[in-house]
């Protein structure tokens, strides 16, 4: 992948792509969710880095659909995935460490959800 | 007994602050401002403390911590809200997770505004708190601390209304 | 077999200026596992982009953290500028570089003080903070604020520094360097300090890469990466090499940060020598539309900002991945197997900034 590239993936192809990136020796930089307008779900951006190059995988996820965690491939992903679950209500399956909604103990439920 | 106000021990807790006021609270006690030379000591133990410095607004998770720390402090005790976030919630007031200033959970005696509050004004606030600490101690001795607190509260309310 | 017990650490703890809570699973005196619990400082300020206009949000972005305040504000502006395709004037780029490096000096000295406090060396703590006040004086003289400066705006900076002020700062920094060198001797050669830091909290190069560590924490494990090498602001014109160490322990982290202070002195000198004349800001018209990723090297490591705007005066989404957020998983790993008494030092060696992390 080249610097700044954004590759669109689906929930089915996400794990395969993440695996490929991991095997090339890249690291996970961040995972970020963005709520789409009118409750159409969330757009999730996975960013990976190799030295100073950064590239992304992008996934659009309707509200009711679940996504499988990449924390079995990139150990630290559970941190971002728990955050995403608490703030955006993204349903992530099979996280290595699941805080079950207690990552941020906040009053409002999924405040970023639209 | 020597006057407690000669060497007040302060407890500092960062509620939901941005760190700005926290490092300024520490700057008060380190060289240049150095309130420690007058006997003000920063303690980590609420049971040793006389003055409670709260920085930052109160959020859902830290409100119980602040309450607990306040309850653990022995009487007489004075609470100082440092920085505009601790006074009212400040720039974060409109976010979903900030309930407001420190007075949402504990009675505040001195408000120190500023973003971040400057060391000079924090020291001013502590000096003011020392005065209140003496008054509270006298009231406690005479067994009328509750009465004093109630009157103090009323006075503050009037000030706010005015 | 010895029994396991759980000892809570934090949120209010004498060595922590900020609240974080760890449940430490210990076996005798050894840590087996550490389970974090965060969110004590969570304010939800990313949601404020929908309530503040994009030009006003700079002031909220600066308050993500009071220590790295300048770079948060500058990077937010940078993200908006990239979306709007605004090219900054050269002088503004250099001014941002100078303030960013001053913030780094202030942050690293602050950390050195807190580290000294964590291993019980009170007078060294005071020394570090005494030297730090000099940088704060310079920041106050040039911006008006000690922690939060509010000198950034979309399209440039709000304040300028004249030639005599810059010259004065360089002279002041020369004096500071002598003081830091004197203090360095204690940090790096004193036997008691060495006893507390050497061999404590090993993070191997492999672990640092896999766990996504960043900043001085990662460079102390032998990975040669510094986001400043991307050449944002004026860093492309300045000469510097990332500072690394191969020792992988707490001592290495301390050494890397001390050497980074000298590097910052040098970068400011270079920037002052090269700073061009001209405007400090360009006017901004219209609303941003598009998305951008910005990466900067903060005192604590690489921060990643994501901004998505949809053509209105309110930004749709602004996200900050701060260095401490990336460093916490690696810290939890290094805690395993260390002595209970070393926990405060271990927590401090990543230079945790909790209010950055939780936003």
C-alpha cells in the first residue's frame, strides 16, 4: 500500500486484508469511527503504519451489523474497538479483551451515535 | 496548640481537567513560586489534608471519587475550586460527560477562575482558604460548625444572586 | 504455590498528577497482570465540533491537554488547512516549530521532575522544575500564557516574535543548557538513580513494534522513527536525527528524553537562524469540505488527527489518537514481572498524559 491510500473493505474481506498488512510487518496506528448521517451506521477507518508511511482500510457498517475484531491479528486493537463500542455503539465480536461497555463509564449511552 | 493555618496541607485531585491547572498547582509548590517555604505541603493522603484543591469539571466517573476524598478529610476542611472548569465546567460545559463545576458534588468555599489558573491566583485562593480554615476551626471548637457552614452557604448564594 | 491478590492502584495516588486506575494482580511482590480502568478524565470534547464553528474549535482543541496544548491546537489548524488547501506563510511555519520545540523542552523537564519524585529524589524534582520555569517565562513573554497559549488560528499564528526577542531566547537557552547538563549528571550517573532505573521495565524492540508503542518510549527500545522527519512545519529545513537507545529499560527512556531536550535547543537555534520575514497568517475564506489525516511528533510520541468536514461551518468529525493511548498497552506488558515497588516508575516512564488519552 502507498502513503495515504484508503482501501475500501467489507466485513467479510476485513480480516484477510488486515492479515496481509500484518504479514508485511506493519503496525496498527489507530481505528476511528465516524457516525453517518440519519442513522445510516458507521464508517470505520483502520490506519496502519510502516515506518513513516500510513495507509488505511475503510469499512461502512450499518447499525445492526456486527464486525469481527482484528485484535487477534493486531494485539492492541482491543483498545480502539472497546472505545468504538462505548462511544459509537459499534458491535464488535470476538475481542481479546472485552470491557463490555465499561471502557468509558459515561452517563450518556453511545453519545456519538446519530 | 499551634495554629493549623501556619502550615496547611493540601490535597490535589484532578477531576476532569486538561492538566493545565494541575501543573500550575504543582508550579505553586516548586521553585519560583514556592509556597512550600511557608509550610504549605502537598500531601497524597486525604486524611492528612486541610485544604482540598479540585481542578477540572466533574464527570460521571470521577464524581464518586471526589465525594469520597472529601468525606475522608477530617474537619475542619476547606475546598478550593481551581480553574474555570472546576468553577463552572468551563469550555467543556456543553459536552455530554461534564456535569458542571466541583460544587455539583461537594461544597466549594473558594473559587479561583482562570484558564489555566495562574500560580499567583492559586496562591491567593489558598491564602483565602487559610482564613476560612481558621474560622471553621473556631466554629468547630465551639461546636457550631454546621451552623457556620449553613450561614456560609447562604452568604455565597446571596453573592451569586447579586 | 503462592496466592494471588489484587491491589488497586489509583485513581488518586501520590505519584500521579492525573487519575488512572490499575488493578494489579500480584504474586508475592511480583506483578502478574495489570488491568486498566480509564475514563476518569473523559470529557467528550470531540463531540464539541458539532457545537463550535471550525474557527472557534481551536480553543477547545488546545484544551485537550494543558501540557501538549500548543501542538494539539496547531495540529487541528493543520488538519483544517490541509482540507482547505491553505499554504502557510514561511514565518508562521517557523514560529510554530519554535513554539512546538519549547513545549517539548517544558514537557520533558516536567517529566524528569515527576520521575525524580517517583523514585523519591525530592531535590532533583525541584531542580528540574526550577529550570523549567525559564521556558515558561519565554513562552509567557512570547504568547502571554504559561500553559495554554491560544496563538494558533486557522491559516497561521496570531502573534509574532521580533528579532531581538528571538535573539534573547537563544541566549537564555544557552544558559539553560548549562543547567540541564549539570542536572544530567545526577540523572545518568548517580548510583541511587541508576539502581532504580537500570533494567527496570524492559520493552524489547519486537514488543515495542507489535504493541504499537510510540515516542521516546519506543525510541528507547531501539526503533528509529520520529514523525518530525515527515517535514511538517519547518522541520524539513532543519537538520536533526532521531535519538535512540538500545537499552530498552527505564534508564534508556530517561536518557532519550534528556538528549531530546538538547536536540530541541539545537532545533530552536537553527530555526531562529533561518526564520524568514513576512506575514504570519493568511486570510481564510469559505468552509472546509473533505477529510485529512495529520501526524505530529508530540513530546510523548506520535499523535494522529483525523478530520472530516462536509462544507458547513461545523466539522463533522474530529478524532485524536494521542501518544499515551498507543503507549498504554505496551506499558501493561512491561508491568508484567516487575516488582510492586517499581510500579510508580513504570507508569511514569511512558510519560502518561491521561487527559490527552481520554479527551
